[in-house]
């Protein structure tokens, strides 16, 4: 019987999955199936896609939790891919703290330490760990590998990770970690294919723009600085998160407005960003088609903040050779790319508007001092490869 690797990316109400053969290093072309369980806790549905098995969807029942969704998913995999046996599962785990800088086999001690990091990634970490625990109950002997969104940034210079706080707090782990590392790791791995070997090793800023958004400055395809920090609240405005914020605002909300820590957390994580500014939606597609003035304001702020952070990271790199757009907005919103590139003209960016509108890979003019690219990311493939490496 052939072996397979299951990749899981678990959120509060969804489980995204992918299944890869484990007989060789995973490649996107060998993908067996992918999909998601969505609406967990409400009207849960399983959606799956496979080149060989077609498209499948099924209702999982009212109120199905993560364990029920995983049970249904595993049953579907067994029914459609009965000639494969699961060899391991790889999980996206958002926060690895100061200790975990590489993928690791999960045991009880690792789970206990990752649980302690929940306050640093409350939108993601609890749900990542919930899927791990549920799968352990269903398949106690199945190896499970944690792959961390923070790991790619661990090699940054110490000065790039430090806050100007008492050194004792830094020693306790209060520092900049950075996130979206699995996405950045994939982009770094394919840069030579797109930019060429020489430019790929140069000064590159990658813009991971989605409902969560950040920028990463790379040199030699390694992280030098990034916009997210201690938590995934920092940096750019996002779908529902505020981005960079004067910490005095938090003090004001608590001391003068009487908000509790829980209320402040809810405001900053769930009611800010594009949603908060527009009062309409956290979805860039909705905002781009809206004529509402506040929708325009939200887009303007998003683009402005990208421009400021782009300049900051270019300064950290001592110049700029290339910009890469990736993730949902970065890959699909030509208007956002156009505006960001126009604002970056002072850095030497010259956009080819026709190539940008057509969504081509290179969207800069040949004479542009800074080349600009659109490269789809693939976090699932990164997780599958890390998991496979720990099996051989």
C-alpha cells in the first residue's frame, strides 16, 4: 500500500487540507486532493477537489466540531484513496516562540509548550492545536509534524527583533518574531526560477497581502526584517486587524474608555483593519467595487501603509532589487499592485500596466531599476516537504 502525507491548516471555523504521495519529495503536480471543511460549529461542509476523483462536497451536520470534521475528512480520504495509507500529518502552527525554529515531531511536551504561546496568536494557535489533539485521538500512532510560521524569521539580526524595552523582558521572549514564514519560505525557494540566480540572492521585498498581510525583506533569500512583530497584530492594516498601533492607544482605551483587556483584544483583532475603517467589509474585492467613501478610505490607508513599510524595509536592506506580490490580494488585485508600484516609483519601480492587468509573472518594464513580480505562494507544499523530510 502506498503512503501519503496529510497537510492541515486549521482555523476557528475551517480546516484546509491537502494530500500528497509520500514515496518521493512532494510536488504540486503530484497532489492527490485538496479542499476544506468550512462552517465548523455551524452548518459544516466538506469540499474536496482532485484531478483524478473530481469534485466532492457533503454536509457534515449542524454544529459539527473540529473532531467531527476531521473524522469525516479521514473517512472521505479512505473511501476515495483506499490504496493509500497515511504516513504522517503536517500542521501549520502559527507561533513557535523563541524555541522552535524548525519543524518538529509533536509529543506531549511540545504540545504543552505550544499551548503556552496561545496568548501570542489567539486567532490561530488554539485552533492549530485543537486539530492536532483531535487527530491524535483518532490516530494515536500517526506522526504529526508542526511547521511554524515564525521559523523563517529566526535568523534575523538581533537588532531587527528587539524592542526598546527593559532587557529582562527581551530575555523572557518579548521580541519581534514575524509571521507568514511558510509563505515566505516557499517564495524564497522559487525566486531563482523567476528572478534568475543572481537577483534572487539580492535585496528582495515580498508582500504577502491577504486577509492577513505583511512584508518581508530578504537578502540571500533569508529574512532580514519583517513588518509583523511579537504578535500578528503588527505592521500593515489587515482584513480585521489594526496593524501598527501606538501602544498609548491601548492604554487610552483601557484607562479612559473603560474597555477590558478582552474588549480591547476583540477590537484590535476582529473589528479593525479594512473592516473597521470601511464599516463595510474585510474583503478587498468588495471594497474595490464599492463607491462608499469609507471603502475608498480603507483602500487608501492600506496602500499608504504598504508604501511606508516598503520604504522602511528598503532602508533596512540598503536598497532594493525586486518586489514580489503574493497571497490573495497580492496575486489577484491588480489595482492594489498598480497603486503600490506607483507609490514606489521613487525606489526605481516602473510598472508595466498591461502586464499587471493581465496578471503576468513579471509586471515591471524592462528598464525598471527594481523588477516586480507576482508569484503564487504554496504553504501546503512547504509543510508537505518538511513532513516528508522527517519521514525519510
